[in-house]
């Protein structure tokens, strides 16, 4: 097995960090410090090395450090056997983010082929109890880790759907206008549902026989109008036009799907489980995602775990660290104190984040 990891990370005017530089050797990374010191900002920068808006889903303007407001930059070196890439992300005030890979401007989706990243953040604690939107994003993030082209299918579908929704709101009636957009949506929708099903199958397979301290989940996708092929989706969109015109929006398609999970040992839906059980299920899914990627590509992804250690008892925390080390992945973990990561010892690199004169400092 080979390990691909971030070997250098440099931040400039990124949120609370005026400047930070970390040199890394591939071991797990433990980041600790008081609340508000800038720990999550550090791993948010790492999350931006994958397509999308990162673990906080923030726009480029939100990330600019105040009061300077001169723009921000994240630079990283990606290393591994036969692997060497330089990635830089920059954003000037009022401008969109610019991504460069090995000195050349590249689309964000190109990052999925450079580095695979999965993450778990405190906002996911409400995943099973809140709306389906968050679960779809979670599922699509998992799918993207396996299938880098999944992001392109999502973008194609959402762009065509926005145009269709505009026609619906304007009470347009010409079928020809709808057919062209629905053909684009149908092709992308078929790729989306196939990718999601494939991703869940891989996660489920990775759970079987795994030596883990975390519970297995039986996963599924719930949708009102199940379709699989582009032709089926095209017919569903056409049939739904009268209802969609009344609503002013598209009411069928993969954007209406939901991910379900059953705590296998208890046969209980995740949303009915205790807070601790829900957290354990989430960790299990992230670890299964990483195991599946490692088995299929030969390389484990980066794993970002924000404030996970504090919500586990000592036994399960130690088990989590053992599983991360067994995966041979570069996991980035945050916590309030060094004692949370004591069981890792020399198996990890440890960094302290403090705040001085309004700026985060890393040591």
C-alpha cells in the first residue's frame, strides 16, 4: 500500500491565520488548542484541497482574514510514492477562488484526481435528525471520493434544473423548451443515481468483516419516484410538468432523494438512536469510506475529524486511533487539549494552536 499525504501546508491571511506553515511526514496530525484558537480553520484549509467549498461550505469572501482583507492563499505539496503535486488556492477580495495544480490554472473538479479527502465535522452530528439536504450532500461527498466525475454530473444536473425551474416560475408552456433541458437533466440524473448506489455498495462491502469498534449500518436511498435510466428520468420529468408548474419548481429527480441508515445490531433507524450511537454510526461510515478507498485504489484518503475525540470515551477513542493508524492514512484531528491524543504518542505529529494579538499561531 502507498500513502499519499500533504507534506507541506502554508496559509496566508486565511481566516484567523495571518501566516502558518506546517511540514508533515505522513503520520496522523493531532491539532489541539482552546476553542476559538483556529484549529478548525486549519483543517478547513486542508478540506479545500478537494472539490467544493470545504467542510464549512464557505464562499471565498468569507474566508478572507480581517481586518486586512487583502485576500487569502493556501499552498500545499502532495507527496507519495511516484506522486508529487503542488496545489495552490487563492482568492482576492470580490473575486472567485482560483485553483492551480502544478503551476497551471485548473477547475476545482481536477482536485478530486489529485487527492481524496473525507471528513466528519460537528455539524454532521445533526445529520440523522435534520432535513434530507444534509444527508444528500453527505452521500454525494462519499460518492465523489470514489467517482471524481460525480461532481460534474451534479453540476450539470443542477444547472439544467435551475433553468427548468425558471421556465416553471415564468409559467412557460412550450414543450420544446422543457424537452431540451430535461434531456440534459435526465442524462446527469442517471449518472447521479448510479454513482450514489455504487458508493453505498462499496461502503456496505467495506463494513463486512471489518475489525472495528464502531457499529455497522444498513444503508439505503429513499426516493418518491425511483428511476434508473435516462429514458425513465426524461419520462418522469415530462409527466411531472403539470404538478411542477403549479409548484414553480421541479418535484422529481435525484435532488429529492434521501439517505437512510439502520443501526444493524439493534435494527433501529439512525434518527431514533441516541446521540452517542448516531456519532458512532457516522464515524463508522467515514472509516468504511476510507477502508473502501484504500482497498480499491491502494491508497487511503486524507481523513479530517473535527472535534471527534472529545465525544468518545477513552476506550473508543483509543480504538479510533488504532483504526486510523491501521489504515495508514494521514488523519487530521482537532481537540481542545493534548491529553485527548495521548494514546497516539509518536504515531502522530502534534501541533498546538494558540491565539496571540488576534492571530492564530501554530507550534
